[in-house]
C-alpha cells in the first residue's frame, strides 16, 4: 500500500480544488480531507448565495453545485482506494478525466443556516463508472438536501 | 383573458429575478421574456464560471443551477397560463411559493462556448405539482445538458 | 391517538395490495406490515422474473416496479403517521389518491438471489408531496438497487 | 457499411428479446424493428397489468419496466450505428454486456388505453456509457410517461 503517495495526491487535489477551479471559489467551497475515508466540503452563508430574498435562504443552484462537486470528489476517493499501489501520475491523470454523467438532487428543507457541510459515500465503483450519494446538512445538523450522482471515472 | 395583467406580472417577475435573487446575479443570468410562451435565460462565459481549468469549460454547478432556475420559471409560466383571469396579487403570491422538489441533470457535452441559452417546456401542470424539461445550448446551438425538474406550485 | 384504527387500515391496505392490484400478484410481491414503522415487501425469484437469460439474474423492470410500490407504500405510512386521529374513511381515501410523480432507480449489483426484500424510509412528508428512499436487498443482505421517489399524497 | 450484418443482428436480438428474456414475455412486450433508426416496443393492456383497480389503469411498474427495456435497446442501436463495420460476434457480445446504471421515470398521465407504444432516442453515446430518453404513448397518442436512462455499454 502506498499511503504516502495517497496523502500527497490528496494535498495536490486539494490545491487544485482551491486554486484552479474558479467556480468553487465563487461559491466559497472549502475541501477538507483529513484522510481518504473522511472528506467534506463546507461553505459559509453569504448574501450572494441567497435565492429567496424574503426568507434569506440558500439558492437551489448553490446546493446542486456543491453536491455535484462533493459527488465527483467522492467518486475520486473511491478510485484512489482501488489504485493504492499505482503511481502518482496515474492517479492525477484519473482525477483530470473525471466527469459527471448525471445528477439527481432532492431538496428536503429550506437552506437556512450560517454554515453548510456536504458529505458523500460511494454506492458503486467500477472501472468506468461510479455512483455516489451526497448529503448537505446545516450547522444545526438538519438535512437540507440529498444528491445521487453517476460519474465517468474510466 | 387578462393579458395586460400577465404582461405586468412578467415584468415584475423579471425585476425580482434580476434585483432580488443575488445568486442569479453572481452567475450573470439574464431572463428574457418576450411573452408568456417564449422565455429563455442566457449568460456569458466568464473566468469565474470555469470548472475544468485545463479545458476552460463550464463548471457543472453553473449548469445545474441555471437549469433549476429555468425549470422553476417554466413551471411558473405554466401556472400563469392557467391563472389568466386571476388577480395580480394571486399571481405574485403563487410565484413566491414556488419551490424545487427534485431535479435531474444529464450532462451531455463539455460546456464550451461564449454564450449559453437555457430554455424550458412544461411536461405536466397540476394544482400542486409541475414537471418541466430544460435544455442548455451554447452559441453554436450544441446541446450541452438536459434537465428534468419537479416543482411545488400549490 | 387512534392506534386501533391505524391497525385496521394497515390490514385493509394489505388486503387491497394482495387482492386488488393484479400486477403486484404477477410479480409475486408480498407486503409485510407488523406495524406502522416496520414494513417490507418481499418476493421470491422465479423463472418469469429473469432478465438476463445467461446469468439468470432479475430483470431491471422487476426491480423498478418493486421499488416504486415500496416507495408509494412508504409515502402512505408517512401520511398515516400524520393522520393518527382522523377517521377510517379519510385514511382510505388518502390511499386511493396516492400517485407516483417521478422515480429514480440506481442499479448497483446484479439481481442474484432466491429472495428479495424491499424497504423504504420517508425523506420528506408534506401535505401535497412525499419523497421516499427505497432499498432492495437479496437474501445474503447484498444491496441490489436503490430508489428515490416523489409521490403526490394530497 | 455492413448493412446485411446489421439486419441480421437486429433479427437475432429480436429473437433473444422474445424467447430468452422471460419477463418481457410476462409483460407481453413486442419489439418492432423495421430498421436501425426505427424501433419501438408495444404491448396490449391486460388485466394482469393493472395497478389501480378502481380506474383500471396501468401499474407504474409496467411503465418503468417497459421504458427501461426500451432505453437499453435504444442504447444498443446507438452502439450498432458506431460499429457498422465490425463483426457479427463483436456486436452480439456488446449486446450481452449492456446494463442499466440508472433510470428516471416521470409519470405524466394515468396509463389508460388498449395499446401502449414505447420509443426512444439517444442523447449521448460514448465508448463506455450511453444516455437515452424514452417515451410511452397510448393508442390515442397521449404521452403517458417519460424516461431518462444511463446505460453501461463498454
């Protein structure tokens, strides 16, 4: 097992995430990866992210965008686990080829809160396609939305 | 039929859209409504909307957000058609209650282009729920993504 | 709380399920409801339910049909919980008006097994719409497929 | 172009469809393929396919099953078009590997009618994954339901 290599990959991916994907920054997304089995994306409420001006709740598009990003990252972690002994280059190359095929979002509660936390889990990882499930909670641990995504990973 | 009233509603909704929904502005969405049967949302490519830094293509979250907005607006137009003879207040009240229940996005081609155009059509309009289908094309008329959304309208 | 009434409703619904919905019988679905918080649908593998003749695995349509039925029933249980003190007639009337708006199925593993078990949980219950999540396991407790459904309950 | 080969494949697939996939028979599905660009699946209403015993309408599971089958077949036709000059064996082999990854069904109108017709179109065909859209009409040409499916084709 090549744990050092994996740790390095996660750091580089985190750097790419925060410096090379402009829309993640526009949303204010922060990727937190303590280890390969524990990742989350957080972001703070800001005026620019509001969809309903009367109630001050999160725009649905912020939710779908965040859950799509979380799903893609979850799919990548799933692949990383299966690639433990591969080279650094192969792993980064896989990351760059990742793409969303389709996405379903279920909006369950109004997006109220100061901070939001997205998490994800892998439902299926193959050589070509991964399916993931994502959740968005607010800072009171209320479930705001659920996502299901299918990603091209091959 | 109360066409004048409908025209007025569309103008007010357009004003709400562009001044009271901050995230629409962050994305740069422009709502164009010549009449009740002809609406579209357009936006220009900008560096902030990029998801893939190597290929300079649109972030999937921009696509899902735009198609969700277009679906909600399409659902509202569907209701407006059924409310022709109702009062101005009833119509605005309906708009404020609109919410997305669920959304599916199919990503078909990389989001390349200078300008993107979202359109929508109603699949089902009831008193409680509307189902809509949405498309995103680029300025070369290539179909980038499809959406299907279920909206609470009652 | 009108528990006796609820028990009675569950028995009648179970009777409707097994005698008045012919396609449930064609599939061989059995509804098991010990109580309002514990329902499942089971069915046995039979030659008629095969989709892939080489591997003898379940037809995808059997899976989607079963998860749709389970989702509808789960939505009904969610309403029942909110209607505890209502009359018998009101509850049955609600059951007869239930309808699927949309359904997503994620096929995760080949449908191998002798017995299959569908379960469900409520994600959202409103006065008009319920959203549910469903799972199909085989007799070795392997997760075969997941479903997400939106139901009209109003 | 190897049209004769393609014609032959379609005949064999049609034979597999009607003799080796038992659940298709249980539903009464008939595959009609005049040519590679013109396929449909039809079935007649029968008592066994009823879901709502009061109104005598089609069970939702019959709809989802039929649209899944139509989507898979549509995906296969999409691959066939890209494989025109390949051998007979390669084409059949591709058919045997086809599998549904995920499926969305939108139920638009009650399934009333004597005959139902499913059609499909390809939204995206790659080497690994195909995305298709399907429709179910009744014999009065009313749109009963829509499907969107993602299929593994590699």
